[in-house]
């Protein structure tokens, strides 16, 4: 008779198969089945046959309990006690035992299934109590959807063996109280001292402070040497003071200070500022902490944190992902609704963007500004985006500080072991409205009635410690009062501070670079490379290993490039690749990413070659020399916002390298407008943060329609002020070569916006010589090479692709009385070079000609900045759309521009 014949036919067959597997190779089964069959064998061999058969007759209940256990693991998070201020929503079916084919009569019966949760042969009531304690109290967990059995098993054993809790020493509990005391006390003091002022307090979520302390301590024990934090404004001041140890007096002064120490700063509100420090753990290890500055644009900082972490891992920690980690603190409304969160998480496991796992903490106030959570998302949880990468999610009651400390410690261990993201959803509340001057009862009256009566986490924990005999009520009151006095002293110190000082970000990394100044552009930067070096590098990057096979056309590309060097006719791609090759040979790392960047949107770059018959690639620029710096090029996911943000963060942490983000087409940059507006163009004035990120934006009016014609030069120029960025439209391969090298070689660090060509990539006139690269420098202005000052009556300034149309027209028509001058650098405006041009040509008939509509391109900016020159404009008609849809219309407008430039009568706008 079959051992399990009392079970239904289908189940009998399955169980018998599993049993046979157990007898032959028990290790091949899940541990729960191993425990189950071990118990069955014990019963079978130690009890009479009849009794054993009776036990087999109860096998259905054993399996029902295994189903119950699985139900708790899978759905226990729906029935937790995690909400501190209101009842949870109801979900069905429940975890009542009747829903699993069990009854109240079974509660006192012992079952082998207890082995599955590590408590051995146990009564059903004890199994349920263990499951309730593990999965349905202050911590709820979502994890069984993860695909790797070893990862699920690790979490399962960690949680079920501990019942998702820990026994803390008296010293540790006092330490937790200390951090709650300073968290609550800091907010209370500011609330009294600066009545009505915005600070976006942490009140209601103060348990975050001991949690952050715990994750830093545990991370340091596990090898972390640096944390990079990103967060929005809520709670930032508290974290700055009590985690990064920014001086209290400095924070207080920011509430009433009147001016900055240096006039160049515009500054920012105090709850947007970043900070960096080095803190000492309880066991004496120094850990670097960096809190990134962040604008009001929620979640914008996320990809920037990831980029910085990756750069630090690569450059400081020898690509050891266990040495640095990101911590991103979200709000519940933002993490659920801001698309950049999805983009960032989608990148997290990709080779070019992985960081070894991020700790995501959600301050879940259960409301976004005035919108309740029920109207803020369709998903069950605000953290459901975590399931994109099948990351575990913990939901924790923010009032239970010990549960939160346990969870974040477990999360840190998980991150270090499996190097993937972890999410912790801290269910808490917001004591006031969106800010301290906001009245929340207009929109959430019932919720705020509950919040008004609710004690803070410090007082809740103090009461617990009093019951445990660890801290008396009197001692707690004294500690709170003493801290208040301490803050009074710090306030008095703040009164002695004369002017506010913006502390530059990454001081050590940028100490060798100078502050951006216009005068620094008046002197050319030496960027030439010896001809013999160029030939050596060209040979390296145009050669493939002979023992590998590649697509036939690859050999043609490389042989053409070798011929270019011999013929002394270098095209755009050759000059660009030589710029990268010479930089890595000189010790400057190069990183390039974007959509289709390896090949290039227009198939000009070919920085990688697929090895035939494999998915592997060969990167010639990684084989320039034995001691070269790193070269990396990555095809990014189809994202602009997150990828540009990532590269900004990467460039920020690696000022000695060349970091580039390339748009597939220039106009796609507007998908990442937040990064451009809030970081690239304004971070220096707001936060003292330099950066040398390069944006490559393909731009050119070639009849391809409204999209993909314009990289939106006008928008970048509108954002240009106080030497904050460089806006360049290069027209020759050599100028591109020198521009890229200048970006690394100059003494300051400024973002560089390059409007790169499309059709010019293969234009027969767009060539340079080896000597141009060897002896030249970047030219902000390129004069007309054939103009005779004696006969020139009109000077036409222009930029980009239009130059070649104008030059062709001039040559064909023999218009020697017109000089065509290219403005390669539009910002900072090369005034010195413009003056030299004006002195050379004795005429006041000056024209600005552009391909873009009159209300776009460089003209609106130039008309405002150099109107004193009396420039007249020739452009396409002003338009809301950048370009027309029909090639015929495009051609007609171009012909009109050409005719207008060279006509003899006074010029008017088209």
C-alpha cells in the first residue's frame, strides 16, 4: 500500500514522487519538505503500523498547515498592525484557519509542519502564534515573489527564526532612546524658536533617526565605508543635524541669516541643502556620509545618488560594491507617482548603472500635500514599484522603533549579501500640514483628530523603557530638558555668526579646481597632442584581435579610418575617438552613455564591435595602453531623466574624468528638463556644486520635421548666466577634438552642452588634418578662411550646419564681399574674439544668420546680450513648432535665408 494512500489521487501521486526523491536525495528538496518527510519517517519507524497509518490519515491537515504557512508568508503583510494612526483596509480572504480546511478543534493538535518555520513538532496554536508574531504585527513583508530560492530561503530563515524581532541590551535601548530624544527635541525646539517658519519637520516619523543610525552602524560592521543619501525636504534638517552632524548653530542661523559670506552665491532654502561629513561609529570606525542637495522636485535626486555611488565604487573602492551604498528616502506619494523612480529602479540591475543595491526608505505620511493615499495611487502599496526588480519590501509601524531598527539592520545585511535593492515602508504620519503654516484639517479632519491625540515615538518608547525598568520617567524628563538647554546654547552660538557660508560639496575632490570665471576663457587651454602619439593611438583603436572574428563590414570601417590617417583627412568620428583615446592614455577616465551610444544614432561612432557568434563585445578604446585610464561606453535604457541624472551624479564624483550623456536626438533632452534646470545649470549658484558633465545633443535643420531638428539651443541659453555652463556648436572635427579635451584640461569644472551634427558627420567638407589636432586649440570663433578684409562689406555671424550652406552659396556665387564667421562657442560669449573680428573687418553691416525660427536658436539670447553691435537677424519665421513637416517647405525657407544673407539691400528678418 502506498505510504500516502489516504490522500486524494493527484496529491497522492505528487507526494509519492516527492517522498521517493526524499529517500534518494533529500538535499534536492526544499527544506520544508525535508523537515516534513523526516518527521514522517520518524513516526513510521518508531510507532506501530496502525498508529503510523493513522498519522498518515492526518496528512491532509499537515498539508493544510503548510498552505496556512505559505498564506502568512505570501499575504500576512495585508493583516499587520503597522498603521499607527488609523485602521487598515480590510482584505479577503483572511488568514483564518477555516479558510485552509482547518478548525478550532485542531488548535491543540501537534503537527510536523512546525518544522517548516523552525519550531519543530508543534501545536497548531503555537504555529499560528509564531506566524502572527513574524508576519502580522509591527512588520509586514513582501518577498515570496522573488525568483531565486536561495534568496527567499535566506530571508525566510532570518525572519522566522527571530520572529522578526530582536532582544536588545539595555545599552542599545538607551542608545535608541537617545536618538529619539534628539530627533523629537530638535523639531520641538525649532517649532518654538522659529514660530510659523517652514522647515518640513520629521514629526511623526522621528524613528527614522535611530533607524539611520542603526543602518550606518551595521553597514560599517559589514564593510561599508561610505553612504550617499538622497531625500526630499521633509526631515532633512533633522538628518543634517542628528545623522550628518551639521552644527546646530549653523542650521539655526539659516532661519534668520541675512547674507552669504561670498556674493557669488544665490543660495537655497535650508531644507534643500546638502552636506558631507565623516562620522565615528560606536565601535570606532570612520564612515563617510554625503547627503545630496535636492530641489523641490521630488525624487529627482534618486538617479543622481546612484550615479555618485557608482562613481565612488569605481574610482575610490576598486569596483567593490560592498564598500559604498546609497540610501534614498522617499515620500509615499512621490515614490508611487514620480516616473523617475521607475526609471531609476529599472536601471538598477544593468551593468552600466548597477550600484550593488540601494536601501529605499519611505516616510509614509499616508498623504501627499492634501491628497489622501486612496486618491494618490491605484496600487495596494506605495512601494509596489519594488516588484519591478523583485526586491523585498518591509512595511513597518513607525511607532515601533525597535521593529524599525531590526528591519533596517536586516535590510543592510540583505543588501551586502545579495547586492540588490531593499524597500522599507515606514508607516507614520505628518504632525502638521504640508508645511508648518498649512492647516491640514481642511482636507483630512478625521485623520488629524487622531494625530492630535497621538504621542510621539520618543514618549511611546520612554514609556516602554519605564515598564522594563531601564529608564525612569524622571530620568527621561531630565534628558529631554538637558537637550533643550543644549540647543539653547547652540542658538546663542548662532547669534555670533556674522554671515552664512555655503559649504562647497565634495571639498576634497574639487580643491584643485578654480571657481568659474569669464576671464578663464580668454586664455586658450593647451589641448594639442603630438602627431606621432595620434598615429599610435589611431592604430590601437582601429585594430581588432586577429584571433577573433567580426562582422565583415567592421573591417571596412576600420580600414577606412586607417586610410583617413594616411590621407590626412579625419572625419568627425575619427577626431572624437582620438579625443577619448588620448584622454585615457593620459590618465583621464572616459564614460559615455545614452541610447544607441556605442554605435551612435547615426552609425558614426562604432566604439564597440560584436564578436561573431557571441554576444560579447570588443572595445578598442579599452586597449590603448597598459596603464591607461578606464573607458566605458554603455547603451542606456530608453530613459532620459534617470540616465542623465545618473551621469550627472557620476560626473560630480569624478571631476578628473570625462563623463558624457548623449541624446539619441537633441530634442529628447527636454524629457530630463528637471535635471537640466535644477542641477546642471543652477547647482553651482544654489549649492556651490561644480560639475563637468557633457551633454551631446544632435541638432540640425535638415527637413526631418518638428522632432529631431532642434536640440533647443534657446532653452540652454535662457538658463545661461554667471558663467554657469558652456554652450557650444562645433563645426569641425578638430574643434570637437579640442573641445572634449579642454573639458578635462581646463582649471575649472563647468557643464558642457554640445550641439553635435547629424549630416555633417559625413559631409565631404567637414574634415580636419592631423596637424589640426596636434597643434591647434579649441576655437571659440572661426573666421572666414577666404575673406579679404579689404573687400568685405558685410560680416555674417552664424553657427552649426548652416555655415556649410552659406559657404557653398558664397563660393558658387563669388560673393567675396561677405565674410562668414562661425560662432562655435555661444556661451560664455567670446567677446574678446568677436572684438578681434570687428577690428579686422571695417564694416557696420553685421548679420546673425540661423537655421532656427527667429524666436528660437541663439538669436533671442544674442539680441539681448550683444545688442550694442547692431546685429540684424536672418532666420526662419517665428514659430511655435521648431520645424516644418514637408521637405519642400524646409528647402524653400533655407533658400530664402541664403538669398537674404547675400542680397545687397538692407537685411530684414525673414
